[in-house]
C-alpha cells in the first residue's frame, strides 16, 4: 500500500455509545469531547455515549456528535500511527470532518457550524413534508429518469446520495418520493427502503437551509487544506480555499457523488482507504465501488492496533 486516503462518515452512522472506547482510553479523545461540550453548551458526550437514541438521531445533535466522534478517533490515530493521507473526503456531513482533518477548518468552528447546519435543515421543511428512500438494484441513469417522471411543479424528487453503482438514495417531497419508489419497484429495483431521517437532504427543499448556512459560512476564515480534499459536489479536489464556502453551501441542495469520489481516488493512485469514525458504512460502500481497494475502519479503540499491524506488514 503506497497511497492511503482518509474518509469520514455522515448521518446514518450514529449510534449510542459511539466514541466511548476512545474517550475511556485516550486523553486526546477526552480533550475533543470536553471542547465540544464547552462550545455547544450541552452534554454532547453524555448524549453520544448514553443516548437516548431518539435524541441522538435529531439532526442538530447527530451532526456535531458524529463530527466529534470522528475527530476524536483521528486525533488518537495521529498520535499513535504516523500516516500522511494522499487525500481526504467525507460523506455529506463528513466533508466538514475532512476539512478539519486537512487543517482548512478549525474544530471549534466546525462543531458549531454543523450544529447550526442540522438545525437549519430541520427547520427548512415542516415535519412530514419531505422524505428520503434508498433504491437498491438500479443504476443512476434509471433512477434519474424515474425521479424526472415522478416530479411535478408542486412536488420534486431527485437523486441525493449516489452511494454505489446500485445504491442510490432519493430525496424530496414525500408525495414525489413515494411515487418514485413505486416506479422504481416497477423498473426492477431489488428493494426500496424508506430512511428514518428528519430532513430531505441534498434536494431543492434545502434551499432555505443553504441560504442560512451560507451566512454562517461567510464568518469563517478557511485555510488552504494541507492535503487534497475531494468534495461531494464536484468529486474533485478543492483548488483554492475561496471555493470552500460555496461548495459547502451547494452541498445541501446537490447530490453526494460518492461513487465518483472513490473512483477519482483510485485514478489518483490511492490503494487503501481508512474510514475514521463510527460504524462501517463507507467501508462497505467503497468495496461495492472498487472491489480491489484495501479498506480499514477505525470506529473503536480496539481497531487501532489492527490498523497499525496491517500497515506495518504492507
């Protein structure tokens, strides 16, 4: 393994207890959680470690909790295993974690930003107005055509997360998503799974949230990334720090191009990817996109020795 990329998870990877093994074992992780608690003004640590899950699943809590868990794991990795990533990326929310990891965004700014991001997303549509579904077994061109057929002037549905060649999440108005789900089944989808989310991410319904977020992003002093960050919107590396605000704003209403991100990494010579943060969602997606890619996951403190051992063998 010559070139290693870091990737960071987004919403859907959260679970009560995440991050606790790092907190219990490493001072660096404790410092991250203590800082997050101070910045947010509530006990994010307790919510992350103990739940309740329903409260943790609220978007404005999920986002800072996942970012904090991933940065805590990253700090522990950096302290114990010397790896210089060839590039970095994050899935939706995880892009903020990638920017922190690359030194383009301070953790203190990021944790407050994603808390607001989650709140803006939740406030952007009344409960029940929007919906998201995962469509399994159809390619992106078919899903795009289905979404176009299911959309009307009053209700819109779009591809939101292009997670693998045959796993695509759709998002939009509930009625249009339901119609698209039915059409997908008619076109031969293996499964159509409604997602338990509180906001229809990466769809036009997020326009008001994007405007509010853009105002907050204008207050942030972004720096040049120390390593290339491959963005959700373009599936290309950030060329200049002046692009970051616009890309993060556009991210809310544009699809996550995860397939293109992983394929770009492969073209650029990356032969191993470490998912840093709770659970193994992205690790599974990477294997569906590039089967030969070496993958590692750092979600628990016990994973650290295994990663170190595998890298020493390589």
